C-alpha cells in the first residue's frame, strides 16, 4: 500500500492478452471466409437463414458452430446491437455463447422470440 492508497498493477496492452492464433485456424486459413459466408447467408435470408444456420450448428457444422449467437442475430437486417442483446436476454442466452453450444431449449426460445418480433414488425405472414 502506498501513501495515496492501494497500488494498481501496470496497464497492459489489450493486444498482448489475445492468443496469437487458434490452432484450428492455423490449420485452416479459409475458416474466416466460410464464417463470413455464414453471416452473409443470415443477412440475406433473414430469420429463416438464422434458423437454418442454428440447425446446421446443432448438426455439427463447425463453421456455423464457431460463430457467436450475438453475431448471428446482429447479422439480421434491421437488428441493432441493443435489439440483439434484448433478444438474447429474453431467450436466456449469454452474449458470448457460440451457436454450437446452444441447448435445444435455447434454440427454441430464440426462435420464438425472433418470430414474435418479426410478427410485431412485419405483421402476420401470408
């Protein structure tokens, strides 16, 4: 303890704390591109594309399973960061959860939350 209070540790550069590269990514340099394609599928197809990606992640697709659910929800057209956070809270999903780690109950909850939001914004489906 110093004369002015407790001593704080020195500030570290946030880039030092990051892992240099995931060993899985080092083995497969195209993984980032494939994940971007998954996100573009969600952006292009909307909630239906998101539901399809979640099913693929549950079935074992490593590209879909390695994407955070918050990123998938944010890829939906018209969804802001705050909307995404609210949807995940209502579905009881952590912001950091990966799509492959969701339980079946969490997938169903997210589906119903997004369906209710789609109904509220778009009206009933024909």
